[in-house]
């Protein structure tokens, strides 16, 4: 069926909203991005199953996103379906020292709730934007701590296998990678925390926030760290030592606060940001012989340099 027919079909079947040509600048922390062919909010598990089944049956490319905090969408948009998880996936439950959190639950809310209940283990995540599902998918964290270390299980939806609850110790957690199957949609995770003194939790959270405020361009539209840190080194240090801090292209700029952040100064395009990504890669490769690997995800078609 055509995309028009698919849109009408999904509108008739889903509780959630189905939009055509939705600007992705509304759904990314970069505030950049052209229109998605379809933007589908799945309010329930039934919605998600029907959406994935229908898109796959029609051969329409799809991606599931959280708050778009690690995403650069092409200026020309995305010729597929963007899936966002709604209300049923925002719930969380606390049982003893465990938190079961839906994939659409805001990570910052889970961090605050753990603190309020005297549960330690999530302090590292203070100030990290996005959702629990997104954090799990990319194993979000700092250089020393990451969410995979406190995950007990991850429940995913797989098109060919349905709902699967995977033990965290079955997954191959790596730096900024969860090892989940590419087709998996995270729907829930269990976080195994521990009882701790609220004062100690608060001190660690305050220290983490202060460090972020001091070392990151807080308040500027960005997608966080642009590159993965190479083994034994820092992408920010390499970019800074190559003399690129403050480099501008159009409305985008390599931050003077932290060189591994590219910020939208206002009116930046995806092409501007990607131009700086490529410049940083080329300059660092020439200066240090190291190929930087992007941490941000690219969505849509970008022109080759």
C-alpha cells in the first residue's frame, strides 16, 4: 500500500497520533531536522506491535526514538516512520531496591525518584538527558559509570519473536553500546539499585551537576558528546589540541567549553553540524593519526563531502 494508505490504516487502528511530514526539529535536542514521512506515537503495546508489523510489511524504514538527545536528522528529513513511545511506556514502579521503568520514562525523573527513596546507583546519570529506553540502547553514562552496570533486565519487542525479557548479564555491554539486536525496541528495564544515605547520594549528584555545568555547554542546543572517546584518550582533548575549539560553520559551532560538543548557535542546519563533524575527523586524523567515531546517530540522507 502507499504511504497515504498506510497513514489512514494506522489512524484507524491506533490510539496514538499519526502525523505526516512532521518536522523533526520539534523532536531533537539539536532543534534541527527536516520532516519524517510518518511520525507515529504508540500509546500502548498494541499500538507498537501494529505499527512495527505494518511498517515492516510495507517495507517502510522505521526508527524508534526517545527525546532525540543523540540524533542529527538530515535537512531533507527522513523518508520512513519515526516511532515515539507514549503513555503506557512512561510508568515506573519501585519494588524494594529495584525500579522497573518504561522506556519512555524520563531518565532525570528516575534519578530524582531514586534519590528521594534513598536508593543509590543512579547518581552518575544526573544531568543526562533523554529517556530510559534511549539510555539503555546506547548504554549511556560517564567515562567511569554507565546504565548497563545497574540494569537487571531489559524487555524488548522483536518483530519475529514478540516480547522478550533479557537478563542484563546476557547482553554484551560495551562503551556506548548495549549489544541489543538491531531490530529490538526497548519497552522496559529493571534497574537494580542499593540502599544508601540520601545525604551521600545528594553530594554525588551535586558534584556531578557542578562538573557538567563547568565542563559542558549547558543550555545550548546540542546532542551531547559528538564522538566516542578513543581508547586511553579523550575526543575533546584531541579536537582542542588540533585547534578547533570555537570553529564555526553556518549556525553551528564547536563549543569553547568542551570541544566534543557541537552546538546550534541559532539557525544551524544538519549540513552545518555534519560539516564540523567531518572537519574534526579529518583534522584529528591528520594531526594525531586517530579516526574519531561519531557517537551521535545520523538519520536521513546526507550529501557526501
